[in-house]
C-alpha cells in the first residue's frame, strides 16, 4: 500500500489519495434542491486536497428525509447535482452521494410524511408515533435505494455511500433495541441484517461497476440493548461475503439514543437548544445533559474498536473519528486501513489535506467544541472559522 497521499483504488474508481471528506449534512438545500452554496462547499473541499467529498444527505424517498429541507433523489435533481459533480471533478477530486432512509430519525412534523421504523415507537423529534414498516414498504425501500443510486450515476457521481448507521432505518433494523418485530425481519442477526443486505445487493445490481458502493456502518450503537460490536461484526462478515460493497466506513452512535457517542468532545447544549423549535427547545435546555452525554476527545478515538473489524475482515475499511493529523493518517495506514475520513476538521479547514501533504507535522486547528453540529440546518459550518474569517 502507498502512503496516505499515494493514489488508490476504491472499487472501480481511482482516487488521488486516501482522504475522504466524511458526510456532514450541509444545510445548504433550503428548498430541497442544489444551490450555488452547496456546490461551493464541496468545490472548496475538492480544491483543498481531499480525494473524495461526500454530499449529504440524499434521501431515497420523501419520508426518508430527516427534515423537509433535504434532497430527495430523483430525475428533477440531476441537473443541479451534475453541476456539483462537474465542479468537484474540475478540482481533481471524486464525488460521493450519501444515500439513505432516515426511518425513525425522520421528523415527520417537518417532512409531512409518517416516519417509518421496524416497530412503532414515539419519535422524540416530532413527538409522534412512528409507523412500523410493512412488507410492501420494505420492498419499496430496497427498490428506491437502487433507483437513487442510478440517479447518482446520471448525476456524475463516482460513488455512493449507503447509510447503515446511527439508527437510521437500516441501522434500526439491525438494532435489537429498535427492532421488535415478530416476523422474518427479526429473531436472529441474519434476519435483522436482511434489509442492509438486500439494499446493498440491489444497488450493486443496478449500478454494476460504473461507480463505487460504500456503506457507512455502525460498529456500536452506544445504547443499552442496541447493536454491539460482536454482533455488528457478524453483520459486516455477511456484507463482505455478499460482495456488493467496495468498502465500509466504520462509525458508531445513535441519532436517537446517544448522538455524542460519535462526536467526542464538548456538548454545546445551549446551542443545540437554540437550533430547535419549542417545545423541543425547552426540553433540550432542561434535559440536554441527561441525553447528550459527554465523551473525552482523543485522536483516532474509534481506532480501538475499528481495529477488531480490521483484524476480522479482508474488505477495504475507512477509519473515521479523530483523524486530525498526518501522524494519525500514517498510523491508520500502518494498521491496515485503506482510507481515512475527516469531518469536523474539514469544516474548519477545507485545505487541511493540502497542508498536511506539504507540512507533515501540521495538525487540524479544530477544538472539538462541536458547535458546528447545531448549525446543520442553517448552513453547516465551523463557528470558530466563521468568527476569524
């Protein structure tokens, strides 16, 4: 393997290095369509030296949005997305579209569509009951993932990233905590993995080798009764055996039960509360500390768990979490990871990869204050960089 700045292959795609811009919902589609601001966001990442930037979040169905101001993949969004991918390609980088169905994470009071889940439950975002997905729903969801992937091909994307994490719909099917069904979609690890496997295979069948197909894959929900690493590894082995995916990007945490498990560092409760309407705003102010747990930030904080997956799997893996320096990147390569993914660090410094290539001792200026997180619906950004620009 070349070093992190050597060229690499991701399935059928050749990349200029091994650095991927992780998916971070950009908040730049106020009417659900591509804007010049969204294009510039990803163009800047491409110009900054990353090999591939991930456009997020692209829902596969209207009820699959987390809220109403998100792209739903279909023919009408192709021209705008083509402008975006062309801009990224002109900077020498590749573009990936994160495809997913929010499931129980969807705010149905915003989308106007009932949220789907493996089983009925109270949705804390909308304070409404989610609807248990029927067999017809699940067949449709598999189909629309494949349709969305084809839309990505037509839009000029080089890859798609399937969202199998954070207790979005597919991840919630994997979770014993959220999947309480009494049918063929529950009862064993293999049955709970059926939706993930069906989606991955349907997408691969539709796109063939035209683009790369990755999945953002949860190692640990971080909630009691949720998916834990031992069972998650069993699911990963099944996905590897199916051969439909070119790589897994390893993640953790639950958007429903423990969102800060992925975002280590400070917990900006006041800023989170300010991002929501009442009565949710008051609830976050009163109970935010009880729900938004604080975890100490460390460089490469997901590496100890990801290392177990690297030891057990042969397929390419992407290391996420605390990738802020050339030292961490080089260590990931030594450990056998094929790619690294950066999120918050690139919000603050889109040109960080170029700087790390020429200044090996440099590191991200990100303080892990996490005040970027509450900005996701008003234009995801680093508030510290905004104050100093």
